[in-house]
C-alpha cells in the first residue's frame, strides 16, 4: 500500500518534470488551428461570429434595454428607443426613494444609502472571510504533508457539489437557536450578529472552490524559493507570510474579485437571514418588483443598473484574469 | 511531554471550523429534521422522532396534483436545460476554439455575463421581457409584428401552460449554465496537442472532419464530467427560478422545481420537517453524483505531493 503510493508519487513527479521539459521545447503558441493555410479562414470566422452573435443577441439586448431604460421616461422594448425621452430623472428619484411618482415617499435617501452600504458590507465581509480561510488552507494543502490530505481535497469537491437548499434549512435552524441568546432590546448587537452570521454562512458556500483555486496558485510556486528560506531558519508561518504570500498576489486578487461578486450578487442568503430587518440591493429589488402595480419601472431599471455596475466594472478590468481562474479549477 | 502539533493543522483550523459549522453539522441536522415534526421554527418540536414526513412525501408524489406538477416540471426542466448546457457548451467551446483569438475573447466574456450578473438583476431582465402587459418586451414586439392581437401572460396563461412556463425556465437557466460547458470545453480543446490538428490538416482533412475525428473524441471525458456536474447543479439550485415564481412571471407549480419547492415549504409554508425530508432526497442524489464526478475528474492526478518538509 505504502509502496504503491510512493511509486505513484514518483511517477507523477516524473511526469511533471517531463511535462516541464516538453513545455520548454514547445514552439511558440499557434494562433487558432489554421497553421496550414489551405482554406479560407475569414469565411468560417465570420460564420461562427455571426451564429454566436445571433444566439447571444436576445440576452445582450436585454442588458442594453435595461441600462437605457434607466435613463428613459418609459421601459424600452426595442424600436421605441428612438422615440423615448432621456434624462437622469430616474436616478434622482431612486436616490430620493421615490419609487412611484404618484404615491408618497416609501423610502428616504438615507434608506437607499443604507441599502447600498449593507450590500457592500455583505460583499466585503464575504471577501475577507473567504480570503483569510482559503489562503491559509490552500497553502497547507499545496505545501504541507499531513494525514488525510487527499481525502480532505476530495471532501472539498464533494462539498462544492452539495445541495445548498438542504444546508440552508439546518443553517437557519442553528441561526434561530443562536439568535435566542442575543438580547433583542440591544438592536445594535442583534443586527450585528445577523450580519456576521449571514456573512460567514455565505462565505462558507464559496470556501471549497476557493481553497481549490488557491491551492492551484500555490502549486505553481517553485519549491526552491521556500527551501532556501526554511534552510535559513525561518519558521513555516514566517515563510508563508513574507515570501509565499507576495508571490501569489495575482491569485489572491482573482479570488478577492470572485468572493466580492459572490457576496454582492447573493439573493437567497440575504433574503432568508436578513430580510426584512436589513435590506440589500437584491432584496430591495425583490421587494419593489413584488409590488409592481404601484412601482414606476424605469426607477427599478435604475436600481438594477446600479446593482449591475460593479459586475460590469470587474468584467472590463479583469477579463483575462477571470477566464484564467475559471478554467484553472477544471483542468482535467 | 510537549505534544508536537503538525503546523499544517494551524493553517487548516479556520477552514475546518467553517466546514464543520456550515456543512457537517447542518448536513446531519438536516437529515435529523426530516424525521421531526418541526414547524414554524419552533425548535421545541425537534425532540420527537417520526417518519411521518417521508410517508407524507411519498403520498404526495402520487396523490397531490400540485406536487405532481412540480415533479414533472423538475424532470422536463432538468432534461432540456441539461441538453442545452452540454450541447450548447460544446458548440460554443468549439466555435470559440476555431475562431481567431481577437474575436474569441470578447465572445467568451459576453457569454459569461449572465453567470456573473446579480441574480436579482438577471431575473429582472427576464421578468420584464416576459411581462404580461403591453409593456413587456416580447408582447410589445409581437404586437407590433402582428403575430398576436392581445398581450399574453406568457408564464401563467392557462391556455399556454405548462409549455411556456417550461420554456421560460429553460431559457433563463440555459443562458447561465451554458457558459460552464463553454469554459471547460474551450480549455480542453486547447490542451489537445496542436500537432494532431496540423497533421490532420496536412493530410487534407476538412474542418468538420477534424472536429468529428480529432477534437470531439478527445473531450469525451469532459463531456461526461460537464453532464454530471450540470445535472447536479440543475437538480439543486433554484436561485434563478426563485424570483420568477415570486414575482408571478411563471406559474407557481408549473414553474417550480423540486429544489425551489423544498425552499418554499421551509421558508414560506413553514413546514421544515417536510422540507428537510424532501431535501434529504436531494442529498442522496447529490452524494452519488458528486462521487461520480470525482472519479471522472481523475482526482488523484491533480494532487501533487509536497516535495519537502523541514
């Protein structure tokens, strides 16, 4: 048993070394599969682009209409983008909390600001928890020997696949039970606990995949770096903090973006744990659209656009990083 | 005597704690709740053990017409969305692989957009597209084209149910799910040695021959992997359906899958015992599919042994 395992590890080591050498011998990357120019590549390119474009068009159109509607005097549905009148009136109404022009104030400017702040707190909280936990665990799994290392990683994959809906019932039961110990009259403590619990519960969902991702980034650092520091007498923790962490900064920033977006976009957890005491942009939109009869839709479009903004921003800024990290986790 | 603790343990404490509190304990608790008459989060009721929830679930499967609709919706939704996700993902990955990089990158980004969009905004987009009144995008387009004479409530009109509700669910989730396959297949195609493609090309193979005989056969395992993984997530996720049902864009029963039904029983009708029993079924399916996915991943090869410990 022991023997076969060590033989397997030697084998994988060899394979890796050979792979490395092969990588060095490889000619520079080809572009596309068109190395032998025997057919007209422009025609196929055009055809594929057209098909993919047409297939994606409905969705893309929806995004454009939403963003444009947030500036228009009516919800746009296509050709009417030319006849509508545009202004920033919807955005002003959103921040004044006037979600329906006829009815009275439903929200105040302060409420809206608080909703945005709450969303940010959840997103940043999730980011912090995910980063600390997975940078530590990812390092241990990538670099250290301990019993059950492989089992643990298998467990991570299984957990990632685990049905969240089965968990949330029990996680909520624990929440109800622990909330019983917090004095209700102390509103600040009560709400803080709600927020903290939600952040941890939501972050836990991201943990298995994040550890997996982080392990991949640690795997890429050459061992010599670590050995030389260890030989010089540095402690394991010191090596981790002062030498390894700076080397995986790209990985950490990729992880931070994913964790932030996960916390930012969450609906189910903030709906279950925080609504209606603490509202975020997700539950806010859920609520306003729910009372659709009285709601002025272009203002909702403005709220939706506001909510969409960080996603688009990250998208434009980090597209390469995003694709790299997403494909790193599934390299089989 | 000083006990020497493996330093790896210190690094793992935060992760292990979170996994214990938010995965292991809830998992056991969830199965346990399935055997209790828990209602309205009255935790005092958790003392007594009963198999009533499972009996009731079994009875409902055959005799409750609404639950029957949920089951049929789950089957149709899962089957069709799965087909779209796997085949669409394969097609997308292939097309993007064949394209020039200049074109491929913006397209990959574009197709990822639904996945990265906040669920509430994504639901809002589709809610508005299928809105019942004249101002709904689909109605307004079709009215202008003269295809229909009056605005239709696409997801709830009894004359159109259940097919339209199903189409809405499949469409909404398909656009999100297809990007997973796209990413997996795209990187799988790129890991095929270029020489093979070039050799086939030199031998005079056409593009479609290369696709059928060189590229597709080498991503067989990825196809199985994506299928299993997507099957799992389609059975268990419900976030993208949740708001469409809540906002009334689709019919309450013809638009609900098993997972959403579990959620609503737990948090709307407050019968947590029943919900947990229904969730236990998902847990079993999830565990089996998860193990299958692990085997396919050729997991062991991805674990590189640490080289040194000083």
